[in-house]
């Protein structure tokens, strides 16, 4: 189907699964960060930098950012099909979203691994 | 209520997409000591930045709470008309509590 050419999973079922998998990863990250803020007596620069220094946190953060951009790609794709009936505008919007998602991902890698 | 909670899930989703570059920029700044100090003074002195932070965190809280409800409904919990109404109310009440707690934390 031509209508799904800009969707991430190319099918509704695939998008459905990706949307939930990415949601669970982001939920775990939010809980983990919440735990850090709740249990660290004083948030200092040293504690904060130390948190992001470990390979575990870099990979977890990257996995979460990957989930964020996949989730946003799918979510905004669905929203655009509801509110943008004109095909040219919708495809242009979806293309811009995809480019932004990929850019954010690359930027995130640079931030996480430049430490 | 279910209609309101659904449209808020969409609105917070769009808001959070816009928030991602802001959060990445903050992360980048926060990982060197000069930038960290700059952020610290930003969030203690500027009401606008405090509000932006609160708005982003509250959107996260709402989107996560409504998302968990979505996952529960995928598992067949709260799918009836009655359950749907109750679920939507629970999401709004829990989010209001989260918004208040986050406000206390930020200010």
C-alpha cells in the first residue's frame, strides 16, 4: 500500500508492536532516572557525570533515545494521517519528522559517547 | 473524560517531540562542569526555564501514566465502558498529583 510508505514499520501490526516495545523501554528509563533522583542524597556534577560515565548508562540512554525517535515517528505518523487530509502536506510533514528523528539520534550518540 | 484523556495523550506526545532537542541540549550542557553550573543557575533564577522544565516533566508524567493505561487495556484490563471511564479519571487524577509533586520539586 502506497499510503504506508512513510510509516516506520510498513504495516499497522508492525508499528503496533514497535510502539509498545519502545514504550516499555522508555518506562524503564524513566523509573531508573526517578530512582537515581530519589536515592541520591545530593545531586552534584560529580554524581551526575558519574551516572552517565558507565557503559551501561550510555547504552541504556541510547536505547531509550532510539525508542523515543521510533515512538515519535510512529505516533506523529498516526496523528498526521488524522489531521492532514491533503497528501502533499502530510508526506512533507512525515518526511520532516523522519529527518528530525534521524538527526536527534545521531546528535544523541555524539553527546553520550563524547564523555 | 475518555475523550479528554485521549486528546491530552496526543497533545503531550507532540509537546514531548518538541522537548527532545531541548532535553538533549540540556544533557550535552550538563555533562561538563561549566555547563552544569550554567544550567543550575538557569533553573534557580529563571522562572521561564523553571516553567519549561515543569511543563516537560508534567508532559512526561501524563504521557507515561496514560501510556501505562493503554498497555493495561491491551492486556484486557479496563476495556468495558465503565472501566474506560474509570481509567480515564484515574489517569487525570494521578497526573494532577504528579504535576503538583513535580511543581514542588522544581520550585
